[in-house]
């Protein structure tokens, strides 16, 4: 690069009088008007309400999650070689416990056979229990161990699937 010419003394004096560039202060993240503060407070309040409602919903449906976990254990036991009849014997009490939890003892405890099936049909959102599950719930407690052992794996799977559907989809009136 070419040699720079020496600066004129008046230019040098002018350059020495220059000050560094002043940067503005950083912008504040606090709202500048009350409306933004009110909007932020409203958003926080709505988020809090949604969180509380979600927690209540989750607590109210905890019995479903526990029943589905127990049903999954029954299905795993059946897949591991437990006889279908033994696994099926655990389904009616499980469904009865779910109903007792959701609707309470006064409404559910006395239901049996046809009234019990009518109750299950009335509380299911989509459809009535499948024929194998309906038969099991209707008279399963009166079947002998040999009769339960004679149930096919396909019917046992259909019962498990129908029980899972009812546990997931039943509706509880408020």
C-alpha cells in the first residue's frame, strides 16, 4: 500500500476532538403501557387455569390409567402362557371396580347380569360390549374353571380388547 500522506495539523486537531460513538441504553423488556402488563397477566391466569383443569382431569381419570395398566398385566400374563380362562376370570372384577370408582357404590354395586350389561351399554360411547365379553360379564362368575379354560385364545383376546375399549371410552355423566 502506498505511504499515507502526513495529516494536516488542522485535520489532526479535528480528529482528536472526536468522541467515541455513544450507544443507546438497552431496550427494556418490561411493558411500556399498562395494557401489555394486563395482557401478560391475563395470559398467565389462563395458563394457570388450564394447568389446574388439566391436573383435575388427570386426577379424575387416574382410575382409568390404573385399570388399563392392570389389564395390560393380564394380557401379558396370557401372552406368557397363563391359561385364557385364568386371565378372563380377572376381567369382570376389574370392570366392576372401574364402574364402582366412576359411578359409586349406590349406583353400581347391585347391578348384575342383564341390568349390568344394560348399564355397560348405556355408558359406552360407541357400542355395546362384544358378544364374548357380554357372555363373560353376564355369567362368568357362575362358570366353572373348566368352562373358562375352554375359552379360545381368540375369544379371550376379543374380551380383552372389548374391556380395554370400555375402560378407555366409557362416559361418566356429571
